[in-house]
């Protein structure tokens, strides 16, 4: 059964190729643990933990794909789509447990920005420089961007209404966020159902992935064994949780030592760490002139963050006795709207080139510079927000 190329089936059917050189970074896993036990420099600890998380996220993705391939189309698609952002979800859950709510909300914004601007930008730039003008299914991208716009509306509404509601009843803001979270997760479930019930189609990113000469070949190496793949999955999750706890524990000392803001760390640094392995896959697909799959990974991952990960974190926060609302500040909202608009303008003509990739990267750099210079600490940001 072939899945709709514009839905979450794109994420489920994405084509991974193990990057052996990325696994060399696994050396930073024991280095991080040793530094933690010896109470090393927080900045160095943050860097080594980040470098160790990157290959673990890659192994988690590869083992998930190996298990998904053996589970059949439907269960495999659900498994792969659900665990598509598992690495970042683990990091944000640990941050929630530590009470770093602003970092968590900023990482939601940063993941969407990173996928739409950084990942897509590098993919279009690299693919365009190698292959010239690249074409893709215009209708598929149009539906993805429409769905992305609706998802962003779901994140913007609590922010716009929340500030007014908070002046009367603070508890109502939390109820508003829970209601929107339920609606967003319902849209995720509906999208998955729609994906599974789609008839066979010709063309599209998923069809291309299935028709690939590699698509039905068995996994090479140790991951072709179900038990090994399951062991790698569980081991990756365990080590990711450990390194995520170390990484999050070093965030506040890093902020104090380097004078960074929580917004910059959450919006720029954390998403790059959690999604680095998946970012490389999107770029690899663009270099192979498979732009529909590349766009499907970048835009589809943003969709999953908006309609699955963000709402899920609202409910996980409740388990930790925290109140994570979907109320974002005006800087994050402006960045999200800018990212969706520029991505839609560039992608809706059905073709791409390296110059459009450069434009997306320029927008990302502008936003990164702006977040970098935001005042450190809650007081400075609150003053700018007029609270």
C-alpha cells in the first residue's frame, strides 16, 4: 500500500542511509559520562553531551526504520512517524522534569524553524548546486504547507488569546492550552487515518521511495536482525536519556558562563542537537535529486512537532506537576510566521534552486542573530514584552 505523499506517511516512508562517519561521534558518550562523574567544566560538558547525542539520535532512527520494515506498512508507518522526533522529545522531557519550561517552549519553536529554514535551506542549496533546478510535486507540497499553516494557527491562537485571558483568570490559560493540545493531537490522528486509508497512487515522495531499487532490500549489517535492532533502539533511548539529563543539567551553568539567553539555547542550539541526524538525511535526498522526499522530511518533521510533540509535552508536563502552556512570546510568533510565509512562497511553484536555499538560510541566520541578542534572564525579556 502506498501512502499519501503529503501526509505523515512521508515521514514514515523516509529513506535512511547509515552515515558511518557520524558514528565516530559515539566516542563522546563515554567522554561525557567521565566528565560528569568528575564534575567537569559545564560548557565543555554541554558540548560533549551534544556531540554524543547526535550519533545516538542517528542510531535510534536507523533501528526504528529496521523495526518498521519488519512490522509491515501500517504498523511500521505508525512506529516510524511516532518516533520520528524521539531524540528531541527525550531532551525536552528531561528539560520539563528540570523545570526549564521556557527552554522547552523555545525548542518547539526552534524545531519548526530549523526544519523549515535551516534543513530545507541547506537541502535546496546543496541539491541546487549539484543538480541545478530541481522539480517536485507541487500539489503535495501545497497540501503540506496548508496543513503546516493550520498547525501554526493552533500554536498562535493560545498566545493571542492567552494574554487577554490571563488578566482575568490565569487557570483558564492552562485549560485553553489543554483544549488546543487535544485538538492538535486529534488532527494528527485524523492525518494518520487519512494516510492509511489512501488508495495506491503513482508518483509522489513515498512512491518514489518505494520504487527505489533500495526500498525493498533487507537492512544491511547487524540491524537486519530484529533482536539486534530492538536492542539498539532500547540502548539508544537509555543513553539518550542519560546524556539528555547531563545536557539539560549543564544548560543553566552554560547560560550564566556564556551570557546566553534561554530563548537562544532553546530556539537554536537544542533543536540542532536533537535533529542533526535527520537533517543529514534530508540533505542526502536533495543531493540525490529526490526533492519530494527531502521536502517531506523537512516539512513533515515540522508538522509532527506542531501537532504531536508540542501537545504531548503539555500532558507530560502535568505528570511532572508542571504547567506548560502553548503561549509563546511575540518573538517566537514572529519567527514562526516568517518561516511559514517564506517557505510557502519558495516551495509552491513546484521547483527549487540553490538561490532559494540561500534565501531560507539568510532568514534563519537573521532570526538566530536576533535571538542571540535578546536579554539574558526572564526580567529582561518580560520588560520587552510589556509584562
